[in-house]
C-alpha cells in the first residue's frame, strides 16, 4: 500500500540475511552458537559510570530538554580529554558537540554538507553508515578500495583528479572496522595536504582510539598541523567504555563543520539525555584504569584467537587495535561459503568480509566480544572442521 522512497530503495542489500536465518534455525534446534559476528562489547559498563547514572537520573534538573549541542560540563570534559590524550586544544563551546552515539553524527553530517549529486569519497570495505549517510542526502559515493597491499589505507593517488575535484568530503576510520588496520602520522599528513589541495572536508571516525594494544596509541587527525581547517572527528563512548546501549558520542574539530552538524541536529533531535552526559563524563574524566583493563582483556582474547586460528591453518596478522580480526579466506572458499561452513559445521558465527563492500571478498571478520573460554572453544571447533 505504501510505496517506499527511492532513498530507501537505493540502500545496499543486507547480505547477512541468510546467515541470520541459519543461525536462528540452528539455535531453534538447540545448537550452541558462538557469535563472533557482532561488534558489540560483551563487557558491562564500568560501575563508576553506572553509579553516576543512578545519581543523575534522580536529579530533576536532568529531566528537561538538554541543550542540543551538549552540556557545558560534558563538552568541557571532552576538551580536557583531547588535551590530555592527544595534546589537541579545543574550544569547548564552538569545537565540540555531543552526539546520540557516533553513528548519529556520522549519518547527519551529510545533510549539512552534501548537496544532491555531490561526491563523497567512501572507503570500502567500511562501516556502512558513511555510504548510507551520503545516499540519504542524495549524494554520490565514490568508493576508494582498502587493499592489503596498501595496508588497508585508501591510496589517495589512485583517486582521479575529476573525482577529487568534485568531492565534498572524505571518510576515514583508523583504527579500522572491519580490517583492524591502523594509520600513522605520514598518512594523516598526506590526507590533510590532499584535503587542502582539493578543498575537501575530512570526516575521521575515531571510534576505536582507545581499543589498542601493546602500548600502541592511535592518533587524532587533529594532531596534524592545519587539520582543524578541514577536519571533523567523530568519537563514541560505546567502544571505549562498553556503553553501546546508552547512545552517547561526540564530534570535535572545525567550527563550521560542527556548526553545520549542529544545525541539522537542532532541527531533528534535541540532544543527549543529560543524565547520560553526566555518566559519560565520568568515563572521560576518570578513564585510565577503565581503559587499561579493557585493553588487557581484548589483548588476551586477541592472542587466544590469533594462536587458535593459526593452529587451524589460517594466516592471521596480529592487530594493533580494535576488537576485530580480519582473516583471509583460504582457497577454494569464498567469504560466504566459509562463513556458512563455520556456522553449519562448527556453530560459529563470523561475518563475510564482502558484507562491508566488495573488496572485502576473500576475508572474514571475527570479533573478540566473547569470554576467553568461549573464544578457545570457538578455535577448537574451527580446528575440528578443517579447511
Ligand atoms: C561502533 C561503530 C560506530 C558507532 O558508534 P556509536 O557511538 O555506538 O553510534 C561508528 N563507527 C564505527 C567504525 C563503529 O565500529
């Protein structure tokens, strides 16, 4: 009866339907499924943050509409955290905005800066929202493949002059979901030069900045000189503090970019529940212990999984960051055929890499969001299947 808009009809097909169905069928038969498919931390939100939420939710001052751009306290905590963590100075009033999760800001910024037909440079494989946000604004994605030979970084030199000239924005995400790749200072410097040359807004998704191992500390785009002229950075408390259900994140950087995003938000939503901002800023202000603990847990899980998969015959790199493993699929399998086999024969759910974009074909994404003993069990089962 109701006709969906072209906007929705343009959305890429959902590739995991078959696997989702098979998973449900097996579960209905009583099969014990180990799900390494979802990027959602299994660990609870730290008690300090929960405790502040309990206090804040009882304070009537928090029961009214929040400021759409975030409370002064929250924005101040973000600016202080940037100073401490990245040595980047931000003006809390004009260079910080709270978000209802990073996803919300990532989706909405396109409505502020993409006109119908405008080009956005989108990495592939990638978190789907960069592309979807572009499509919802009637923009045109120009896909830049992330290839192993380039360390899963976009090759800026491969972008044709015509596309670069037409592009309004470029999306980046390091540490990267799904490839677990990281980017160094040289790369970010090249990006800033590229953006200045072609007058392009750089949208950097830094959601995984705190999920890093062995002393590695991911950097902010804004640490590069001149980055604030062209860059906006998206952050989330979801992954750093196990808060995916709470819906809180923020964006920082270029004033006009923040202001444009704020205009969209002030007309579409009314900001983040103040009690959640209060709780979130406890994470930002008292995070050393919390983050160290989370990093140690994922590092141990990573080592268990990498060792187990190597024993099973896979060639796996040890990631420096994120809670993902990006695992090459050995012949004769495809991403889909191996994912199906692992589900059917081992009861282990993994995500076929091509679900994140066609250059992801030939890979599987495995998440580390299960307890050690379940991960060990998963590797034992995978070994049992044989390649
Ligand atoms: C999880 C994730 C997000 C979304 O974070 P929220 O703050 O929960 O909306 C954004 N980008 C990437 C790459 C992610 O993996």
